[in-house]
C-alpha cells in the first residue's frame, strides 16, 4: 500500500515539474517607450507579443504603476487625418507575433504620475484571455525614438 502511494506521489510530482518546465505560451519582448516632456500627462509604450503556444489568445488589458490608466489603442487614418482609437482586445494567433509600434497599435499611457525619462524603466502587467498575467519591463528611450533600440549608445554607431 505504501509503495503504491509513494509511486503515485512521485508520478504526480513528475507531472507538476513537467508542467512547470513548459515555456510560457505568450512572450513579450522589445518593450520600450519614448521619453515625455515635463508636465506631459500621456505617453505610449510599445512591445512585441509572441504567441509560442498552439491556441490563439487575446491581449485584453494592461496596467502600470507609472500611469493612472493604460489603454490598448490603434491608429487609423480618417479623411487624411491620423487618429487614435481604443480597442477592446488584440488577437495573437498561435505561432505569430503582434508588434505594437509608433503609428499603429500601441499602449496608451494616460494620467502619467511623472515624466518618462530616457534611461529609466518601468513594469507593465499585460492580461491575456488564456495566458493570464504576463509582466514586462519597459525601457524608456529618447524623445522621438522610433524603436526600442538606442542606436546612439551602440559602439561604432554615429546617428547624427
């Protein structure tokens, strides 16, 4: 009897370890934001969301301690004018990536508690329909940056 219990316990522990060892289905990379001027009450953050799983998922929301509100937004052109609009969710197909970037989908940060300063970083917790909560660290780049990579700080690169 004790032997059967011990075998069952070892088997259950093995299953738990195997489940814990599985890589996460949703991975967030290239998280960055632009520095904001003093007194600015809004900013934006950009990320790449990759679904390494076999099922589609949806990015539903985000929160961060640097802003009173974080909204999923898209940018559209209407009558020749670019406008931002909130979206309720962002679909992430299995095996695919979605990039939130300037001029497209992005994370709008409103009610900033302080300016975003180049060189700083801050956490963002993203909530997905299936994957649940996934946290990323956003690195703040210079104002006007077009990507999360600070080319001016790379050895041998002169971006003047």
